[in-house]
């Protein structure tokens, strides 16, 4: 698998150097002894695996291929692709939402996706990485989820070589810059609880892990903030989460794929991740601050200025968000288009 070397020649390389130098100084000054999170290792009974991370932070997005795409369809008929372009614009270019301290935006693209889409995403400023499918034997009933298990490759540090990564679904719109999410208190590495291992987890897990996400509200009609003080919602939504790529973690997920009876209820990667990071298990997930994200965003979340709005603005039936949220995201899509027309005369098709 080719590493995303395009990044090295990108216009963010200078900034990245500055950030890594800054981060290194920060580590030297703040941590005593220096933390060794950059070289996660397996338990002693297994050979050590050292990971060379290319940088401290990144944002990663998985772009599935469009099922039933016909040759005559335009790229713009693929709502996830247009949304991915929109979020890249919002993260890297939009004056109102771009990262104040830019980090690489890595897009994993299924091998089935069109080259024209990959090229445009590169031109938009993203690092595009092509990935092979992840093999599995599960029955996936919803068409648009066909290759969501391929999303698991985001957890492979050979594919996404950064220490702390924000995974975002492509269909998310920003209301303001999100730099501070990398400092959210629940996104720091935690020790894996090796005594909570059960079958089939008797295998090397990372010594430390990050898994911070937001609970499923499962109510379209909820208030903002959705606090869930009694932790009634024990499952998280996998549309937005912070994690640390790790060989052990990736191998662990692949192992879980062979044991779907442990967790599978029809919601592909989300079921698997929720099992791997269940409360009471070895690597329990923790909550992100409520102001970042909640699935099925409604008018309350929008008025409350929640940072990330998950909405399929092109598909009302599956959007599960309120009209105001859909309209907001739809306007961002055209703001993106206008930006590229103004900047380089590029009109999408
Ligand atoms: C680790 O897991 C064990 C077994 O489930 C549990 O009793 C213990 O409280 C856990 N330790 C921590 C620090 O959560
Ligand atoms: C809910 O979970 C959070 C974080 O896991 C914990 O701090 C809090 O005490 C829990 N609340 C209850 C009522 O168990
Ligand atoms: C799928 O099933 C085949 C045949 O039983 C088996 O060889 C393969 O390992 C399975 N793959 C996974 C990921 O479970």
C-alpha cells in the first residue's frame, strides 16, 4: 500500500514542520519523562512493533464508492463525494471554519472510486490514499453501507501515520473551526485494561489507546446540550471519533470481523467499534464534549452552535436532521463551489 507521500510536497508541509517542531518542544518541556506514545509497543510476549508516525495530528475521512454508479453519472451525482469536497473546503479554505492550525486532511478512497474524484480531492488540498477492500462475510442490507468495513483501514498506521486522528464521516458540515477538539480532555491516551480481556481478545492489544466519541441520542427530538447524565446511551456514533492508529488495534478489529456473532446487528463498522470499545471492556470509549457533535442534529443543536452537523443534505429520506441543518449544509456545498470557481475557474461536473 502506497503511503500518502503527496503530503510531503503539499503546501502544508512548511506548516507541518513548524507544528511538529512545536509539538516536539512541547513534549520535551511538558512531559517528564518524555512520553513514549510515538512508539506504541505490544505486550512483552509478542514482538515489539514500533510505529513511525509522520505527525502528531490529522483528520481522516473515508469516502466509500457510490453503489450502482453508472458510467453516464456525473461525479456530482455522488453526494458523499460532493460532501467530502465540502468538508475539505471547510477545513482548509473557508475563512469562517478553516483550521487555525492546519493539520493534514487524509481521505481514504475505495479502490472502486473514480480517478476523476480522487484527482479533484487532491486539487482541493486533501491527501488521497487508495485502499483495498476489507474482506468480511457479513450480510449488509443497506446499499450505501456496502464497503463501510473498508473504513477500518483508517486504523492502520501504515495508511494513516499520525498519532492522534479525528475521523469524520464525509457528510458533516462545520459551523466554526474545530482545532480545539485535539485538546478535548477525553482524547488523551489511556492505558488498555489488560485484565478486562475476554475471548477472542487474548491477543496483543495496544498498551495505550484513544477512543473518544459522542453517544447516539436516537431521538430526533432532543434538547441541546444532550448530556445523558445517567449514561443511558452506552453506544457511540461512529460518524465522528478521535483515535490513534495502531497495528495491534487494526489487527484486533480484523479478528473481530471473523466473530460477528459477538456484536453484529446490521450497523457495520459502528457495531464492531462499539463492541471493541464497550464500557467494561479493555478499551472503553470516552465522551467528547457535547459541543462538538451529536448524530441526528436538530434545530436545538444548530441554535446551540454545535460545531459539527451530520446531515445528508442531498438525501432527505436518510438525512435524519432538521430542515435548518440540511439547508445550512447545502449552502456550504455551494459556498465551496463558488470558492473554486472564483479561485481557479473550476466548475465541477
Ligand atoms: C479493569 O477491568 C477489570 C475487569 O473487568 C475491572 O474490575 C477493573 O475495575 C478495570 N480497571 C480499571 C482501571 O478500569
Ligand atoms: C457517566 O460516564 C462518565 C464518563 O464515563 C462518568 O464520569 C460518570 O460518572 C457516569 N455517570 C454515571 C451516573 O454513571
Ligand atoms: C469468510 O468465510 C470463508 C469461508 O468460510 C473463510 O475462509 C474466511 O476466513 C471468512 N472471512 C472472514 C473475514 O471471516
